C-alpha cells in the first residue's frame, strides 16, 4: 500500500475500512476512511493516525515515501480512537517524535493511553516545520471537547479531522470523482448524527475558520474536498443555522397494521398540502438515516400502538436516539392505535414535548382498526391544523 499524494510533499497515509457497516451505532453503507496525512518538510510531520488494527496500512503507506522512524512530529487533532488509536504505536516506534494536541486533547489522550508525552497547543498557536508554518484552531465540540484542526497556509490545506467528514471509502480521494449529491448527503448524515447537538459551538468554530484561504480540505473521513468546498461549506452553514425544508417525516411501528394505516393517512395529509414527505417503518431503516431527514423537517409524526401500557420498544428506542440529538423547531404529531389502555400517543407526545417541540394537533388515538372513515378523519384533522399555520 502506497501513500497517495494530495499536493507536493503532502500525502494521504491513512486507511480504508471498506467493510465497516456500523460506526459506534451509526449505519455506514460504504465503509469509511481514517484519514492520516504526512507532510515531508524539514520536520517530517504526521497529522492524525488510524484506528488500531489499521496501523500496518498506515506504516506501509508512510514507508512508501519515507522511513517512519524519520517522523519528527505527530499531531493528534482529536482523541477519539478512530484517529488517535495508533498514536501510542507511533510513539513506541518513534519515541523522540513530539506529539501535539489541543489542551483538551492532552487530557483525553492521557485518559486513553495513560502517561504519554503530549505538548498541548492553544487555539491559534503556530508550529514551524521548515518551509511551512502550521496553525492549530480549536473546534471544541465538533464534536468532542478536544477537537482541533490544523491549517497549512503554504499549502492552503485545512486538515479538518472530523469536520466536513463523511463515512465513505473513496479509492479516488478527491471529491469530484463522486456525484456531489452523494458526497453532500454523506457529509450531512455524518454531521447531523454526531455534531448537531452542538450546533451553536459548531457555528462559532466554523466562523473562526471562515477567513482561511483553503484549496483543499483533507478530512479524516471520506473524500478530500477540492471542487465541492463551497458546497460543503454551504451545507454546514445551513445545518448550524438549523434551516428547515417544507418537509414532514412520519415514523411508526405497527403490531397489526392499524398504526401503519394511521401513518399513511398522516403522510397523505401532508402530501395533499404540497409538503414533501418521508415515511419510515422504524424497523426497516436505520435511525441515523431517519434522523438525516428529521433534522431539517418542519414536521415530525411519531406513532406506536399501545403495548403493555406503553409504547413499542422500537419507537421508544427511536425517541431515545433523537433525544440525544436535540431536534429543534418542528411541529409534532403523536399517534397510535389501541385495543385497550391506549396510552401510547400521550406518552409519545410527552417525550416530544420534553424536547421542547410543539404539537401540531393533540395526540391521535385509534380504537382497534383504522377504517377508511377513520383515516379520512385523521387526514382532515392534520389538514385543518396545517391550514391554520401555512
Ligand atoms: Fe472520527 Fe470523532 O472521530
């Protein structure tokens, strides 16, 4: 395996995890990368490493351009083990190489590895490595307290670590080898499922990076951005500003089909009002995919039949998942059928209210089977409520 040149004396030396399908709970359709980069300057500099298990790939790629023992500097932009996992291995191989991390990065790396000599750098601090001067910008909470990015003004490269990342394994590293929609969808899915709870801090971090002259964004996951830089920046601006689409997402589970009929009636009501609809049986689609549509929707409907005086575990799991991601500014609908009891719509409504989301209509309950006239009533209820706000 060889290093992949991205600019003169700057190489991708990371690893492709082709078969990864689940990244700590997130659905990953096409694998990912652990992007590490090597700069050949007077001081040979490694920016980030790879997940443990991929260190041979890292070492082989480095060895294709230089003896890894010649590395002088290791920069750990982030403590999460997909990037810092091999820092200790590299330290053991090159004990004299100096390791740099953010102030919080020093803490997390020592928490992960025990005693490791780390030089903590402040936000805006610079490091001369020969012809180049690197600048470190802290990007706290995008998405850990320790995140930072490294900028080379001579190369006009931002080594962005998780920022602008996408879970893809691109054998051709540069963005334009792939359809823009595919890359931006993966960037959105990545951001919304790990960073969106910290939108305000992400906004601050991005504002701090806005003035940089950037030709390449060398991410730690997925493509290297070159041609799509304005597009991915626009995507992030839209996400940090919580911009909404005229869209409804209907998520449900069903025991005997009645809650499913309710879900379809709700979806039809939105469709008849000209609103884009996504309808998901929660068992058929990964929550990270569903949330990628939920995050910028104006409306969210969640339905479960009553089950043991509560809601189905599948929908309870979905509510738990989105609770951590703090969706904002959407009108909600809670619904579900029941044979006796009938608590589920109220319980869902309570959960959604706990997220500070306002209901579009009171909880909708359906006794046993949703007949055509019931579906028509549900549609009318939703359409009437929509008429009052649009
Ligand atoms: Fe890709 Fe937060 O690690």
